[in-house]
């Protein structure tokens, strides 16, 4: 593996880690917002949770796209 390939692999893993962290925080906020919170706080938590889950999906998609769509000679 070349230095550039190692850098890409590290970047992909870092993006996947951040996607996982964002998804976990989003799911925790969603559960708390749907079960424990009341009123406006519940709606804010649910909206922030949905936003975090969408951002997590986008970051994960970027990491997968980099791995799947690079040229064959770079693999």
C-alpha cells in the first residue's frame, strides 16, 4: 500500500468512526426526546437527533464513495 493509499484508508476509517459517533448520539437523543423529555425540549431533541442521523448518513456515504468509486489502478 502506498502512502497515498494509507492516507485514504485512514481518512475513510476516521469518517466511519465519526459517522458512528454521530449516529449513536443521535439515537440517544431520539430515545430521550421520545421517552423522557416534555414539551419544547422533546421536540428540540428529536429534531437535533434527526439532524445528527442525517449528517451521520452523509459522512458514511462520503467514506463509502471514496472506497468504491476510486479508479482500479489506485486500489
